[in-house]
C-alpha cells in the first residue's frame, strides 16, 4: 500500500498475497518460505527490490539468497535474523552490547526448568525460543501457571521445534511500546514508535496473540524521544553485529517495557511488525521505496524520515476463537462503507475471495486503521469504520489505545 505510492515504483508483486494486496499489485502463487522459487521469480521478472514481510523467510535466509542472485533485499541475513528466530541468541547479544533487559535463563530440560521456577516464585514469563507466530509467550502469575507453561512447551511440544528450548524471564512491570528503525548495517534511523495490544481480550486479558491493534505515536514514547531510545536499544546491537561480520540491513524492531528503572527490551523483531506497521504507514510522509533502497545501498546516512504529527490507530478484526481454533470461510461485507469518505483504511490480512464473496482465511482477518489529529479522534474513526464491517463469528478488542488516552487525560489535568 505504501510502496505503491512511491513515484519510483512501477510494479509490485506480492507472494502469496491476499484479497487486499490484489488491489495494490499482482499476487503470485508462491509460499513465503519458498526461497528458491522466490529468487527465481525475482530474477525472471527483473525485480529491483525485495521486501520480506514475515519473519520465516528471513530466518530461512531469503536475504542471503537474493544477495547471491544480485537482487537488493531489504531484510537482514540469516545470521542477523536470529535476533527474532532465537530469543536466547538475542539475549546473549543484548548482554554483550549492554542493552537492558529482564533477568533470564534458558532451558531444554523440563525438570531443570521446574526447579528454577520453584526457586524463583515471583511472576515469570515463559517463552518459546523459536518462532511461534507471536503466541509462544506465557505470562505466568504464579508457580503453577509457570510449570504448566513449561510442561506444554518442553513435554507436550505445543509449539513444536520452536519450543524445544525455552527462556524463563522475570516479569517486568510497566508500559509496553515498540520502536521500529530502518538500518543499513552502520546507520539506524528511527522510523516511528507504536503501542501494540497483544492480549486477546479487553483490559489485556486472555492469551497473547500476534496483536489485536496498535497506534502511533504512543504518549509514553513520543517522536522527540526516538533518537535517545535508538541510542539505547538499537545502535549498540548494530555495532555488535557489524563487528561479527554481519551488518544488519532491514527493520530492527525493539519491543520495550518502560519500567520505573528505565526501558528494557522484551524482544527484537527483524521486520515491520503487524499490526504496528499499518498505523505507522499512515503517518509516514517519506518515500518508503527510496528509503529502503538507500538502506540496501548503505546510504541511509543521507536520508531523512518524515512523519506526520498526527496519530494513527488500527483495530484488528479476528475470527472468534483466535488465537486457538477458529472457523474459516466466514463472509465479510462492509469494507467499502468503512473506507467511504477516506476516514478509514482497511488492510486485509487473513481473507480471500471465492470469486464473488470476500471470506476469512486466517485468525486475524483485517485491520481498520484511521489517521486523525489526536489519539481519541483516531480511535473514534477506526471504531466507526469497524462497525460498518460485518463478519459472523468474529470479535475485536474495544479498548485499543485506552492506555494512551488515559495517560493523555492525566497530562491534560
């Protein structure tokens, strides 16, 4: 959607794409993890720039493969992608770089993990080391819940190979925020900050999901603090990776907990992030394709990233039952009404067409996003748009942005 607005972009292909991307470019029937097929397609069609969206192809080495084929790819190499693909790798690198984070220990044996929990009875977070689509994180409020999470991951193999190794971390208290930076191996430019809402239900209740909504900028990390935060949590990691002979090129996303003791990194992602990307793209004034090309060429120091001072907020419509079992094939109507007048933009995720009707095909189906002068107005527009969309057996959180609005209300008083 944003790349298509660039004057330098003539053609966009999306693999595998969905009903929404079909309106922006041409969908290609290639899986995101078909590295060989993607490289062949890019070579045969004269693609100038590849932008991996999900994390899986990055951890499989799509950037390495594209580089070998002489094709620019905005994404880190396979080594650097371990920042997201292996939480223990990220923690080790953070410690070496001096980036603040929670106390943690890694385990592959359930008995040892249970012993650790019994000797650390305070609130803990149990994490699958590998990729689990944003769902491999269990916040355990007591010993029983922590042990149950360990058993699920290490004994019952709930997350498969992703949970063969786990991290047990102290539970941090504070407010979460996300910082996304564009990197070219040496230079890191802050793109924007956002606040994601990962829990399935209102008031941050229920299991973690891939994200039920987000907004940008969050009052707890405003635009004028982005450089300072980049110095703390992004640039030290960039320097260490460069020293190891693997300069990081792509988006480096720091998931932060803003504690009373200062910011601490919960996790790193190595791509734009969903649903943070949607509101950030609404705020971005710069030519995205130009910025990404400069990053690939190692010329990011000559770039400036311009953001609208407005606030953007997005609410995810999910299938009822997500992140667990849910029904697919539900009809979706009302998107044109939601977008009428330009007050909202609907980004489709897990949906396709059967030739005539738009139908759900995933857990997170779409994200209704709105841009306004302030957070309450953006929230109001997004929810007004969402109310016009109908899908049986669906749900959404009704409180996206509530933390930011509460903080602003305190400041206004």
